[in-house]
């Protein structure tokens, strides 16, 4: 097939956006943890790590599965 590659499906574009915002959330979470360490709020930091850390870890599993399904659906389209 010569020419312009086909546009990705909506599902694959949504997976890309979710990955982008997931990584942005991890970056913001890291900055927040560093600020709390600098301020000496270790109790608040431990609560944050237990709640948001677990949430972001579970989101990673969901996101991995969503990206895999989107990639399989994209490949299935051309099979």
C-alpha cells in the first residue's frame, strides 16, 4: 500500500490520549510528593501514597488492557 497511512480508529486515539493524561497525572503526583517532602508533611504524604498511589497503579492495569484491545481492534480491521 503506497501513499498516506490510514487514520487510526477512535478507540486507538482515545487510548493515546488516556496514556498521555495518565503520564501527566504521574508527573503531577511526583511533583506534589516532592513538595510535601520539602514542607515536611510526611503524614499527609503517607496518606496520599496509599490512596492515589493505589489508584494510579490500578489505572495502569486498566490502561494497559485498553491499549492492547485498541491495538488488536486496529490490527483486526486490516486482517
